[in-house]
C-alpha cells in the first residue's frame, strides 16, 4: 500500500464528514485531532467542501485530509489543489481512477461486486471502499470477495457504527472503516464540538481494542 493508505490503516477509522458551513471545518477538524483522530474525509456533497479542505489544510497540515464522494476528474483537481492527500469515491469511475493513477494521487474507489474489484486490480489498486457496506452484505460479502481476490483490501463504509466496527476490523483484509456516528450533522450544525470530541475519543479507544 502507498504511504497514505498505510497511515489510514494505523488509524483504523476515517471520519466521514459532511460540512454545510465553511466556518465549521477548522474547529471540527481541531476537535478530531484533540480526540486522538487526526484524519478526515470531507465529502464533496456540499458547496462548502473545497474551501473547507483548503482551510483545514492551511490550519492543520498534519491532519491526514481526504476528499470523499468525488465523482469527476474536475472534483479531483479541485480537491488536490485545496490540500486533499487522498481521493475516495462511492463507486468506480474509470476517468477518476485513471487520472489519479497517472498522477500518483492516492485513490480508493467504491466497489461491491467481483467485476468492480477485478477492474480495480487491473489498475494496480490495493484497497477499495466497500460501500454501502451493511446494505451490500457487510463482512460476509467482504469475506466472499476475498476468496477469489486475496490481494485486495477493503475500507467498509455505510452503516458502520460503534456496534459493528470491531467485527469489520477483526478481518485482516479490512484496513480501516469509514464512519460518521461521531461527527453527526446535527452536532456539527449546532457547534457541539465538546460532544464530538467525547465521541471521537470513545471511538479511538474502541478501535484500539482490536488488538
């Protein structure tokens, strides 16, 4: 795996964040760092995403910052220019994957079928985002895919929470999980960063139990 994915595998958990107001980005990521989880996937679901990434990168360049829900090459360029170190997509876009591979940008596209996994192996990728994880068969499906594709590793996202994350992390082909239960939209919108810090700290302690 490349250095970015190696680092993600050390954290084991990637907070998946939807930011509606740019001014929330820096205090939120400061809270993640204070809670012991200096990693974030800021999703391109809102107009605030690009500027949020830019501000967080400027304020905390040591945070492992990525862009999620990236659907186009144009979004890849904007995210990387703003400071994103890695790109995550919900599905497989040939254009996005080819651009990232050619430009040495860490990319983790979504894949839930044997065909998608096989395509991504052909591009030399070692990790895919298994999304939506729970709805697509969960850990059982990941184990089934691992039989014909032993070289592929997974980052399940979608329905992952404090109750099931250790089950996912117990399987050696899962490098980390994406989750949003500790960074819920209503907590961000209401500036409840102390509560987020507490939830993040709990999540960090929880995933540490995998050992």
